[in-house]
C-alpha cells in the first residue's frame, strides 16, 4: 500500500489523511469510525490502482464522441402512465 500512495501528490492526500485522523480520534467513542477509516483506506488503494494502470489511463484519456440524451415526448409518457393507472 505504501508504494501505491506515490501516485498521489501531497495535495491529493491531505483530505483523506485528515478524514482518517478525525475518525481515529473518534474511534474510541464511536465504533463506526473504524468502518470509515477502513473505507477511506480502501478508496485510496483502489484509486491508486486505477491511477497506476496503463489500461485505465488509456481508457480515461480516450476521447469519445458523446451524444446527449433527449427527453422523450411528454404525450407518450403521459399516455402510458394514464393507461397503467386504469389497469
């Protein structure tokens, strides 16, 4: 895990470290704090894997032509709902 943190810069680590420190202080009085610590560490680890993966880096950097979805016509949706209400 220690080596995997090298993919982050100092600024990127400051927030999760602050969360872990806060939850560690609360751990004695709030048992759920340990779950939050575990979740934060897990997220850091998974993010590090994603950032260090050449395949994922390629996938995220690929430019894809995105097409915005449009709203369906209101009359079709309203008729369908009205029909369902009477059944």
